[in-house]
C-alpha cells in the first residue's frame, strides 16, 4: 500500500476520511455536547452508560464512505 498509493484514485481521500472520523470521535469524548441536543443515547460519554453525541453519530457515515473509497481503490489496483 505504500508504493503507488497516489496512483490509486480515492485511496488518499478514503484514508483521510477514515482518519478524520476516528479523530472526531475521540475528540467528542473530551468536549461538552451541544446544549440544544445533549446526549442522544445515555447520560454521559461512558462505556457503561452509552452516551453518544451528534458528532459521533455523524462521523460514522464519514468513516463508512472512507472505507468504501479505500476498498474501491484497492480492488481497482489489483
């Protein structure tokens, strides 16, 4: 994957999208949720209470789209 990564259309964009989604989910653990939304499920961001913010929820489709781009780029190269 290191050699020729820029020659595969969609690979760099897919990796960036996946990395951005993961970074945003991690950042959501340390910030206050939006006052008008609060936590969507649960009461706090904790593994036991299941608190999920809107930022976490919106990052999931971005991660999925990045994964599709990466898989498409890898399949096209073979």
